């Protein structure tokens, strides 16, 4: 049985916040691959993009994901993790992959710092174009899709647990 849960989705979809709540509710650990990148590279995601480019950030993200050899964790990925077939195949081997689906209009409302947030995208790419491009990838790799519209982060975490454990059993580390 896979003991990890991986959250995928757009920037602003709540992966980090929901991940922490989910880990707490399940009594397991939590890691955020964006934070791993920043620790290991000693730069913010935006600094990596500014000094190199978005493709380098994606390559670093793939490398960090492929290094994961963990159990009993909720893993929040960066929004661009789904661009790497290798990374997603690795995550599929070690975890159940959950796509936090949030509408474009809601994401647009939530994200005010699109240009400086460290989002791995082409310079000429709009947020809407990025959204459309990534939806296909997230749906391809997801074991579970959770529509998050109208739900707060606690409700999203509860929905994930309800889908994973319809009979009420909810500890991955048992």
C-alpha cells in the first residue's frame, strides 16, 4: 500500500496549506518540494527563474522529486511538477496523487503576484494559457481529482480523507 499522498495543482490551489492540514489530520509528516528546492538551491524560486530560466527550475524540481525516498508523508509539489514524466512516474510509485482543481477565475482572484511568485512558465505565457496547458497534465496524472470550488482548506482536506477512506479508516501509518 502507498503510504504517501501527493498534492498537485496550480499555484494558488492550496497544495501547501491543505497539505499541512491533511498531514495533521492523518497523523503523518509533510514536505513541500518548493521549500526543498529553495533550501537546496539557497535561492527563491523567482531568483532561480531570474538568474537562469523556467526550464532550469523545472529541471531542479524534477531532480528534487526523484530524490524523494519517503513514507507516511503528504507531499505538496510545485505547480510545474506535472511537466516531468519521470517525476510523476516516481510520485505515482510512492504515493496516491491528488489534483486540487480550482477554477481559473478563483485562482486569478487568489494570486496577486503572478509575475514575482516563482511560477515556471514561458515569459510570453499568460496565466490563463498556463492554466489551460497544465489542466491536461494534472488530470492525466491524478488518481483523485478534488473540485475545490466553494470549499475552504479544512473542507478540502476532509474531502480528500473521505475519498481515500470511505469507511472511516484514515491513518496511513497503521
